[in-house]
């Protein structure tokens, strides 16, 4: 499985997941939410990539929302923020 991330602007990213079925997702990340999850030296692209790795461990790419704000993951997976903070610290 391959995850490709393309920055659209400072807060919006196009994520392509290449698997048996390729999917494309538009993800937004506010600077405040990035700061909550990751150290200043962690690139937002890295946060998005690790978030997709987290999601793909739990569901197929075809089940991931096509467009969402990163903070919505927490509503589906309560362990998300804690897991990402540990991964990115």
C-alpha cells in the first residue's frame, strides 16, 4: 500500500492511497490541531501520513471518508490523538 500526499495549501492536502483499489481524499488540518498533536519540528505532511497509517491499520482505504478535517478521526477512534502524540514525540 502506498500513501502519496500533495499539499494544496497550508491547511489542505490531497491524499492518494494506492492499494487494490486506489482512493483519493481531501484532508484539512488547522495549525491549532497540528500543534495539539505534533511538535513544531514535525511537518504537517508527516502528521497527515501518520494519520493515514493509523486509519489504514483499522479500516480499508475504501472506508476512509473522501473529505474530512483531521480532528474528526478522534470521534471514530478515541485512541487517535494519544497514539499520534506518542508516534510523533
